[in-house]
């Protein structure tokens, strides 16, 4: 079974929504990393305080066949194609993967069987 890493960078306040959507589409465990978005536009300043956008990076390890369904769900439901939206999602193929929980692997096998 070939795997990919699906990465979604979304506003921190939509983190739970993103995790729920991905799990409903078949994703399993997720690793969440918090950060700040330092875009090309100048930051807003309010009473001398710089307002920065806090983001969450959601990292999923998924079978290749399942990854596109999860990606499409996130892109559509979170309106990532909108220019005003600062979210982004992408996949990266994985050559080798170690340490994946056997229970998680069986869940993926079941999900893929349902897709076929």
C-alpha cells in the first residue's frame, strides 16, 4: 500500500472543523502543529499591536487512494479556492513509512475496500 502525507494549513479557529471533515472523509490520526502566517501583505496594526494570523498545520498519513477524497473534502468544505482564504492543502508521496499503528492500517484497508 502506497502512502502520502496530506498537509492542510488552516486558520487556528477552524482547526476542529478541519479535523472533523477529514475524519468524516476517512482520515485517521492527525498531528497538529501551531504556527503563525507571515504572508506577503503588510500586517495590520491596531493601537500599536501587530495582528498576526495564527494557523494550524494538520498532518495526516494516508493511503494514496484515500488521500484525494480527504483533500477534496477539505478544499471544498473549507472554501480553499477562494482568494480571500489563507488556507492551503497539499500531498507529498512517501517512499518509506515506519511506525504506523496496525489498528490504523486495518482502518485504512477497510476504507479502501469501501471505495472500491
